[in-house]
C-alpha cells in the first residue's frame, strides 16, 4: 500500500510540474498554428572562427562540384550543403562527400513558415539561412 501511494504521488507531481512547465516556460508564440511544416535536411561540412576559412571550404567544395554556403551564428561560420526536404538526396550527397574525403554531419530543421518552405522548393535559401542564424 505504501508503494502504491508513493507511485500515485509521483505521477501526480509529474502531471502538476508538466502543466506548470508548459504554462511558465513554453512560449505561446513558438507554437505555430500553420498547417504546413517541412523537415529540411542538410549537411554541415565545417564550422570556422573566421569568414576566410569558411570561404576556403566553400571554394574547395565548389571545385569538387558541390554547392555550399554558410551562415553566421554567435561569431562562428557554419558551412552547409545538401539542403533538401528529401532525406535520400541528403544521404546520397553525404556518400559523395565521404568519397571525396569530406567529413559531414547530418542536420535538420523543422520549418513551419510557408514562404520559407516555398523558397526552399525553388532552391532559394536566403530565408532559411536567416532562420538558422537566429536559432
């Protein structure tokens, strides 16, 4: 009986603290009412402390016929490539990069803004890079 009382109390406190957490710490504006969302996959192929090194990596990738770009976050330059809403396309590029001697990290971001989703579909990534830099 003592064990079941403790279990019931633990569950009660869990529910109460979950409710309080949602009310206090979750920003209501962060919860999107958009009906459209997309998972955007990409590969991170470098993080650099200065722009020159980021541009050098981009030039190396371009010389190997791989399009790349960077965004800046907290004074660091993140070089990325393979932006796609198709997981297989990103995985295929990861294999190509690996065969050419590049290391990469799988990344993804959920986008709920329909304008950004549309721009990604049109292979325009400026808005996406702004979102990445702000997160």
